[in-house]
C-alpha cells in the first residue's frame, strides 16, 4: 500500500511539472526584485546551456562528417546530415561553411536579456498561460491564444508551448535559420574565425528585426545586459563548456 502511494505521489508531481505554465511557482513568490531577476537569469541560463550543448553536438558532427571524404560517409551519417540540412535550411548538403554559420550557440547573455524583455521577466500573460517567453507568433488556431491588444484585422496568435524549454528551443532555431537574422549569424561566424567566443552584448545589437520598435529595442537589450551583469553568464558558459 505504501509503495502504491509513493508511486502515485511521484506521478502527481511529474504531471504537475509536465503541464505547468510559466516559471516555477517559487519564482513568483520572490518579493525582492534583484533576487527575482537573479533567479530568472539563472533559470534561463540553465535552459540555454542545455540547448546549446545539443547544438554543439550537431556542430561537431557536421565538422567531423564533412572533413572526411564524401565517399566514406556512412548511410547513417548521411541521413543525419540530411536531417540537419532540412532543419537549418542549408541549401547545399556538403556546404560546411553554411552549416557553421547556422549551427552554433546563442550567447546566454543575449537569450536571458531577450527573455526578460519579451516576457517582463517571466511575468507576462503569455509566459504564464502559454509558456511563450520570446513572443513567438503562430497562425494555427489550435496552437495559439489571442493577444489582448491585437489590432483590428490582425490574425496572429501567441504560440502555446508545452514548456519553457520548448519555447527557448524554438527561439534559438529561429535565430539560427531565419533570413531576418542573417547579420546575427555572420557576426557570430566572424567571431569564430578570429578565435573569439561569440558574446551576447555584441550580438544583441544585430536584433534589429526582432522587434517592431527598431533601434530602441537594441538599446533596451544593451541596458538589460549591462545593468544585470549578464555578460558573466557568457563567460561562465564558455568556461563550463571549453574545459
């Protein structure tokens, strides 16, 4: 009987986490502004690191696969390469540079800053009801909620995600393949060529097309990164992943 109760309790906890919306409930109980922001930054950092590690694995795979003779590529590796080509919208299957431009990390300082700005530090309606922390749109009525201030005649919806990790994954994939962020990818690639780590402060200034407020958005990101010392998360990430 006790074992049954334990398994039931675990199932309940798992179910609550699976269908939870927004940040962990304890976050919303924090009254001190600085402590709340630190909690938020740390939480988004962990999500970002998890996704970046997946991207680095893909990047390493492509480098290794395309550095060998094409005739030596196994069917299994060729299939995986084709999947990555489709996922990142790379035109030529064997174009290493195109993969390197698109399959790379998003600096944590930038992801944290954009998450903070787009979600009001995780307290927006979209974050709490849709796990949407980066303001993603959709036109699929089955997978979206109507924005309260949507202009008359507009049909866009706020996309609903299963969890914040999925929202962050979509955000990172968007930056890595959408034509609107070509300058972001090129600036990041140039940093790599110079053997430098891509940094959020510099790359955030390429996000001109992410928001409708233009250059003001870039100034806001810069301010958020600076005032909250978010560059430290970039340094931490590279220290933890380049050992």
